[in-house]
C-alpha cells in the first residue's frame, strides 16, 4: 500500500467515525510490528555479515602466524599483535610474502601499512 498516513486516517474517519480509534490503533500496531520485525531482520543480517568477516580475518591471521613460526621460528609478541590487528589487505600481502621472504622483516616490508 502506498497510502500516506493522512490518507489512511481520512478514510475510516469518514466511513466509520465511531470506530476510527479502534481501526487506527490496529493499523498503527501492525505498522509498528512490521517496522520492528524489519529492524530485527536487518540487525541480524548485519551482525551475521560482520561476524563472518571477523571470523575470516581471525582465521587468516592464525594461519599467517603458523606460517611465520614455521618459517622463522618463535615470533616476538609485537609481531603476533601486529598480525592479529592487521587489515585484510596486509594479511593477504604478508601471506604471499612469507613464501619468498628471507627474513621476518622482509615479510612485513610488503604490507600496505609498512
């Protein structure tokens, strides 16, 4: 329905003035329920999407840390923190760089924030 609130209110006021309050209360409640359901659905979708992105980033960071440890041995805490807090672009660049880098420093020279 593409009625404005004013147009919707005018019709029952003309045709059923004695029932106007009851009718409008029912319509208003239906609109509120619909808006509430829409808001909940949008919130769930947004939350799910953000959760998936966060989970993917955490997984990429964990894999990169394993690769770095395997290649260069025990990692300093600062490196671990940097990887865990990195943007997706950096994680991707470092994951590729670890394959050819001669040192730990060389891996991070390839990142976007280096």
